[in-house]
C-alpha cells in the first residue's frame, strides 16, 4: 500500500513538473513573438520613412500611445536638419506631424529641470507625446508619496501643461 502511494506521489510530481515547464516555455515563446512583432513594426516604419520621404538618417525610434498611437522618430532630412517625426500607426493616409528639433527643449535639459524640482522622485520614462495636434514631453515617474505621475510639458519651453496622478492601490 505504501509503495502505491509513493508511485502516485512521484507520478503527480512529474506531471506537475512537466506542466510547469511547458507553461514556462509557452510564456517565453509568447513574449518573443510579441516583442518581435513590436520591433518589426518599427523596422517597417523606419524603412517606409527613409524610402518615401526626404529623411536620410533616423537616430532613434520609440512608441507613444495616447488617443492615437504613433512611432516617434528623431530623424535628419537631406538638408541636415534634425526633426522630430510623429508617424501615425492607424489609417490609410498617414499624415506625418513634424517638429524642428532646434526649436525644442532638449530631453536632457527637461530632465535636469525636473530633477531639481522633484529630487526625491524616481524617473520612469521621458518620451515625446502628441495630444490633439500639440507636442509635449511626457514625463512618467513615482513621486515621494509613491503615486505614479504623468506630466505633460511643453516641448518648446518645458512649462507644465497637464498632470495626472495615480495613487498606489495595493501595498
């Protein structure tokens, strides 16, 4: 009787182990597929922009998801001017929204200004944002009360335009 219980216990452990390993392998596979899809879309955007416009070099590309989703590119045109390009991800006719980078406040300057006003805050991300046709710097961070905060600063002078605070719900 004891031998039967032991076999049942061993078979159960082996079965649970196989299920857990299979689940882990599936999660890793799913992560890779999703990540490859995300980065291949960025490569497609980069290729289309270089082939169909006067841009000759793309320095960086990232995503912004607001009411509409955009790929945000820092690019140089054939005249040697650095531009910030918002490439919409939806729609048949994709109208680019372009800003001159020399008219913008730099990301580093904005971060330095933000750090001096919020020394105990923990920065999460800074990304260009396009909301209702207006360009902003979106700063996301955790404040000293552990709220998740999203600030929208003017892309030209860095002035705060809008702020959203989300309190931590679970401790």
